[in-house]
C-alpha cells in the first residue's frame, strides 16, 4: 500500500506554509522505512527523492485526480479546498486509506468565532473528522526552508535572495521570535501522525522554538562568513515597505500585527515538537551550515 501526499503550489495567504520542502523530507523518511510514496501535485521543477511516484493533479480538484487515490493506505492532506474536501476524502476512503492527516494551521482557532460560511481551515478539519476515517490534525511551525524558498509574506524577498543581492535584509519587527522548525523535524512529526495510534483523533502542534529574523541572519553570517546587513523596521516603516512590495494595506497590517505579537508573547506550544518526537530538535545554526552554499554570493 502507498502513502499519498497532496502537495499544493505555494500560496501567499495567512497560515499557509510552503509544503514542498516538508513533503520532500517526509517522502524521503517514508522511503527509508520501505514505504511506497505517491505525490499528487502540480508543482513543477521540483526534485523528489528517487522512488517517489509523482502524479500530476490538484487535491482541490479531486475528480480530475481520482486515480491518485487508488490503493493508498494513508493520506497527508495539504492544500484541500472546503468546497471539494468531502469528495477528496470519499476517494481516499474508497482507495483504501486507513488514516488521514490534515496539515492544518492556527486558522481554526480564529475561524471558530465566525459563522461556518467563513470557515476555511476549520471546514477542512471538520470534514476530516466526520469522514469516517481515523484522523489527526497537525498544526505546523514555519519551516526553516522558508529562508531559501520563500518569506512570510511571500511578497518579500527570501532571506537567500536578500543575501545574494548583497543586502540589506529588511524586515519589520526583526527581533520578533516566530516559532520555527526544521522541515525534517516537522516531517518526522507527520510520519508519527500517519502511523502512531496515539495520534488518532487529536489536533497536535508540531511547534519548534522561537526564531527571529535577526537570529536567522546571524546564523547565515556564521555559516557563510559573509557580511549581511539587517534593517529592523518600525511598524510605520514596515507598513510602507510591505505595501511597496505589493501587499494591500489590510494585508500589510495583518502581517505586522501577527509578527508584532511575538515581540511580547511566547507561543504556548513552543517546543512541543521535541516532546512529541522524544528528542531534541535540529537548530537553525546547523541547518544554515548544511545549506550555506545557497546563500553565498557569486
């Protein structure tokens, strides 16, 4: 039997993380354990571990991707649409899935205060809970790989792009420590959620430790030996910068409010992934050393 991973293209929206690096790490870990892996995605130009069966399609349009659900034992559900998730899970059940793991977000914590017609993340979670399959929801931290592949929000240059361009790295609230995690550690939590009975029927937080943009820049400096300038923008300057990069005023304000919150607060679930895995988490310093070539200027 096969584990199906649904992998959406990156979307610049609150609560969404880049799924590709996490799914790639998960696929590699599953293959090492002798598990067959199928990836349903329309993301192009990505390198997947040898042995992955890649199917072109979109889980948000499940009717057109029905063959991908055949003969599966478990489903990692990422990128589902509230309008079609019920059908996707019907196909998963018919295909033999014995577990569905929803790669979720903090969105349901906010959406629960609004009428159901405004739900997105919460709608997907509720449908998964009622589909008849054993389920688990995983709330992730921001993967380290966003330093290379994307920033939050995606309208901003990634840390790699800023460093390769010679800087400066410009970020509002650069000292705010957002929970972050090595994508391999997140993948390890997802693998447990897919197979460990103790995770069934639970909403778990794969939360790493707080990491600021200043922390990330300093780690890259140590890893590469390059000088990198960081500009910590005030809220007003941050608003001007974010809108200059293409964000609408309300989008920029949301990013600033979310990021600014972490200046004075610690996520209640900080470090939860370490408890779930029963071991220490990988550090961003180690990750930066492993990926230092990605940041070097020509």
